């Protein structure tokens, strides 16, 4: 589900550079999933100096680790095993963690059913990768957690609360490094990377929020998540940069192309309109802080996909054991909720709330709808960046040719 060009079209008027080509070199690696072409992605997946890659026990974490002369090579060496799990990575000047999730799908199914199974596999692999990352960090003995934090912060006088906060933030401060589809073996593979440097910029308190100090990098990661089917089939993501007080809201909708009699082009157009209407409702839900309500019954394939997402999201076997959140993190989450409520109160009046609840999209939002390669499903997105365009009170009806 490669939608890079779509998103570049949507966002070309909002940002000074292509978001999906953000330079992540400050973190010591460049995610292949953000490469502008598949050829460049494949180049970024290669281990450049194989002779310098070997297994070692980390002095910091005490775990078996992949050591290389660059973070990129260390992650790639880990990823090329194509197995689910986690590993410490060691590279010049740093220690971090890589984790992966893998999910298979049955290729011997009717086309629509196969597309459903593929989408489920993307969701499951992502959840599994998050679990493996959190588990790999959380299972560090206390003395190694302390050493990791002291090494990263250059301070040997760290309070237990600060250590707990650092470890929690590290688990949430990951970058989606790669999403790889292996059609020959019918596998979806997702790789995440977390280092003290990524932790400084990213935090994901839940599946629908990306908090980032660098707004463009946060938005790029949100689009990676949306573009690759790692979000709810009808839902969305909120991106927030606290220091700049910048927001982005991405509503996402899906609809199955119906198989009843009638011109194919007309059925596809109707599915895109339905998907766009659902994206509008999802965007309204994000802006209002309310759950999405559907006025119509979901068609069976989409209903199955929504149910699958909810089941995967609740699957305890895919979730790491949750320790009590540090008090500072709870306070941070409360501050985010308060900032979102303040934004909504400031930017959205009662008339606009009514429009949003009807699925009407702000005129300043950008919308697109499209079909998947198999013409089984239609997708749509509504992206709203407050202040990026004329934020008038006008709202537009869901129209697929916007």
C-alpha cells in the first residue's frame, strides 16, 4: 500500500520539503520506508559494511547485541534475519534497540478475502513489533536500565523516577524503520527502532497520537503509519509538536467496492465517496475528541476489517506487560489532553462542531480518495493542518473530486 506520491501531492502546499523524504541522519539512520522510491528503499536496506557486523554482549544492556560501524548497518543486519523479536544494537557513539513483528496471510483465497487478510497482517505485525520493543527494553535488569540512562544522559546521579520515565519514554519513542511485504512467502514484516536520540523527539502515548518536537518528522512518521495500513481502517492520527504548538489531524476511511451488477467505474466511484465520508467523520472525531459514529451499516468486508482491528488492538498476546506509568508521564499525558481540549475550544465553535459531527470537512483540509491495486477497496484521507491554509469557518461536503 505505497501512497507516497499521493501524500506528497496533498502536502506540497503545506511544507517546505517532501515529508516522506525527511532527513533522519541525526538519529544515525535513514528509514527505508521513507525513501521516495523502492530502489532507494532497497539500497537503504543493504548492510554496507558486512565485515564490521558481528554479535556481542552490550556493556550497557547486558544483552546479546548486533554491533556495526553504523546504526543503519546494525538495524539492517538484525532485520535481514526476517524473524520476530528484538535486539540491542551497538553503533559508534550509541546503544539502541531494534524490534520486529511478522505476520503471515493466506494467499490462496478469493481476491477480496486475500486483501482483507493482508491488511490484518500489517496490523498484527505492527502490534507485535511494538510488543517486542517494549518487552526488550522492560526486561532489562534494574542495574542495566540505570546504566543505559546514565550513559545516555551523561549523569551518574539519576533518580529512580527519572530512570523509570526514561525507560517508558524510550519504549514509546520509536521510529517506524521499515514495512516490508514478502509476497513470495506471504509475509508482512515491520521493524521499529528506538534510541536515546529518537526518544528525545518522538512519543506515542497511544495508537492514535504522535507527539514530536520536530513537527515535520512527526507528520512524516504519521503518514508512514497511515500509508502502510498500520492504523484503524476508519480512524485517524493526531500529530502534535508541543514546543511550536503545531497540530495535524489525519482522518482515514475505507469502503469495499461492491460486487453487485452495474458499471465497475460507478461502483468504484461510490466506494470512494463512502470512504471519503468516513474519513470526514474520523477527522471530526479527532478534532472533537469523540468516537466515530456511522449513520449507515458497514458493508461486510469493511465491517470485518474494523472488527479485526479492534480484536488485534485488544489482543493481550500482542501487548507487553504494562507497568504503572511514571507520575511524570501521567502528567505529560494529562497536559496533552488539556492542550487538545484547549485547541478544540479555541478553534471550533458550536456551529463548526455540528458540521464536524455530520462529517463535513473544513475547507482548509486536503482530501483525497483512491482505490487499491486490486480494485477491491477504496480509501480516503482528510488532512487538516491548522494555520497551514486559510482557516475560515467554511466547510465542504465530501466530494471525491476535491
